[in-house]
C-alpha cells in the first residue's frame, strides 16, 4: 500500500521540482479566489432574468450540488495529495483511457476560464471612456480589445512565472479585496434599499420549475460556484495536505455559497419596481450591462459604483490568475501520467511548469477568437467543469471497494449514499445546460481524443517506457456514458427536441447515472493495478529537470 507520507516525500521540492510552499490560507484563498470572480458581477442579474425571484432556489440547489461534489473531493484530496488531482483520480480507478478522458475534461475547463475572466474585465471596463473602443456592440472584441486581452493573459502568465509562493501571496491579497467588495455592496445597498415586496409582486416563480433549473447551468450559477478544486490542483505544493486540503475545499465552498446567496437576495430586493414592471424577463435599467455598478448608481450610490467598476477588473483578474496556474498543473499531471509529452512536466528553478504556462497563454488567446463574449462561454465551461467533477464520485466508489484501508484524513459521512447521489446531481447539471451547449462540448471532447489519443499511439508505437496503458475493459462504461448523456439531452426539453417530458427526463438522467455508477464500480481496475498506478505516479512525481 502506498502511504500519503510516501507520496509527499516523492513530491518534495528538488532543484527543479514543485515546491511545497502553500499553507491552509493559501490553499483556501486559491479556491475562494476562483469562486469569487466574474460570476458575482453577472450571476444575480442573469439568474433573476431566467427564474425571477425563484433564482434564490436556483442558488440553493446549485450550492447543495457543489457541496456534494466538494465533499467527495475533500476525501480524495486527502488520500492523494498530488498535483493536478482531479485529472488523476479516474486514472487510478479506471486506468489509462478513463484517466486520459477526465484529464482532458479537467484541462479543457481550466484553460477556458482565464479568457472568460479577461472578457469580463474588458466588458466592465467599457464604462470608462478610455476603454469604450475595446468591444463592438455585440460584445465581440475590436482589434484593440483583442490586443488588450492578449496583454492581460500575458500578465497572468508572468505572475505565475515568479513561482507558487509569489502566486499565493498575490492571490491572497486580491482575494481579501474580492471578498470585502461584494460583502460591502450587500450591506450598503441593502441598508436603504430593501423592498421585500419585490419577491412576490410579479410572481415568485414566473417561469416555473424549468426556469429555476435552467438558471442553475445556463445563467452562471454553477459557473459562479466553481473553483473549489483549485486547492486540490495545488495539492502537490501544499505544506500539510492531509490537514489542509479538506479544510480548504469545504471552507471555500461555504464562503462562496453564503456570499452568492446574499448577493441574489439583495439584488432582487434593491431593484426599483419600475425596472421589472414588464416582467423579470424584461428587467432593464441604465447601466445594466454592469449589473451591480449600474444598480448602485440607480439607487443613488454613485461612489459605490466607482468601487464596483474597479472591482470588476480585480475580481476576474484574480480568478484568471489562479486558473492560469491550474491549467499548467493539470497539464503537469497529464504528462506525469503519460498522456502528454514530458515537456509539460519540466519545471524551472522556481518549480514552475513553464511549458504548461506557455500553452495556457496560447490557448487563452485562441479562445478570444471563437468565443467573443462572457455569456457565450458560461454554459460551455459549466458543462466541462461538471463533467470533470463527475469523475471523482466514480473514483470514490472504486476506492471504497478496492482500498478500504487506505489512509483517509477526511472521511465522507454516508459516502456510499452521497457518492452516487453526487454523480446523479452532476449529470443533472450537465443536462440542464441544454443541448445547444452539449453538442459543442461533444466536439471538444472528440478533439481531446484526437490530441491525447494521438500522443498515446505515438508513445506506444515508438516504444517509449512511459507510454500510457489504455485500459479499455475498466473504462467500457465511458463511451456509453458520454453518448447516453448526449442522446438524452437531444431528446429532452432543455434545448432538445422535447420528446421526453419535463420531470421524466430528469428521472431518466437519475436512473441512467445510477446504472453507470455501479457499472463503472464493477468493472474498475483490480486493487493490485490501482496500487501499481499510485506507485508509478509517486515515482514519476519526483522532481523533473
């Protein structure tokens, strides 16, 4: 059995390896800094337009879903404190093919967040006269806007090159600000502008259950709450991962959920009735393109709007910074598992995976071209993120069976129930994103199989010793899972043909998810192979030069 202490020793910093410089606050702030990003600037307005005041229910459902997934990750993070953890758990449990697949989902999610935060920064900056030429009226970037976006991505990468300690300090300072500003906005605006009648004057749930559920994935709620996994991704650089990873993961979710729920309540209550007199779907007021700053101006708090416009640069900037880090750490993990060239695992004198950072910059720049606005990326990122998270409950079930005596600093209460439940919830969130988003995600998944599968074939055909073993037997459920989700989405009522009625579609998703969960657990890699995979990762995670 491979102990956590053994794993930590193998990953201790060498002349050019990852450095264990991050404590509890650094880990927690990495996650909180990811959670409190552009989502708070847009999420409350987008959700109330989609669901009316019942958006509060949407936030509660979204928070419960994320808590379930975070609980699973807290146990796994304590068991396996390795860099790029979310990309590795399925690899341990199901072998090469599943590991490669979920590793790609993880990288895809991380790589697309930094550019969306840049888009948010530029969008809010349009309030200032000097920045009004950065976007066209439809939200696409002008040539000068594209140049600005490239510079901002370069700044994210440059800060990361100073090493994880500088990153933790920079992000911690930014996160204190990012927490203080929304909390300040909540209490200052609510103090003189709280109208309880707003919750019922035009119907609490004008768009019914479908509006409530659609808002969870399509209006930025799940996107806003994402980010708890950043502590997991930095596990290889934690000073005390056994103690700190569970605390950082669960603590960050609690902080984020409370802030976002308060933001939604205050946003609804502070609006003058005239802004939604024609229905919540037609909510409008001057400055609504920057919802919170515009609201502050509307209620006579012009000085606060200035602070909020400033925060609209700092908050997304901090989130983009930490996701640039995450992208390089996920590619580091992929390379350690043999799915990507070893160049991604090479580190410089500060312990930074330099090639992964360069590729994250290039990917961000490419994303500015096909995805020109904040809203167009939200549903895609939400689906990719939750698909990445879905691998953790599956791996949890396998480890509960195959590794019952493995050291677990944190144990998930009622894990045998909460683990399959979290997998069901993850798939419902993916389904609620809608068919229009999921077919695009499907194309991205195929692209990943071409890139990573192509490298695996090259490594195998050339006889490289680190060529990944693609275990098709242990991952036989995977193609059925991916294709099945696509088929149900295409036939359901969330952007699909509508052949499957509301509620029946969710019942079908739940039954399908439970079947996949137990199928995956039954066909997973045997205990000896799982232990060998962990041992291999322990050895290969020794410092790279």
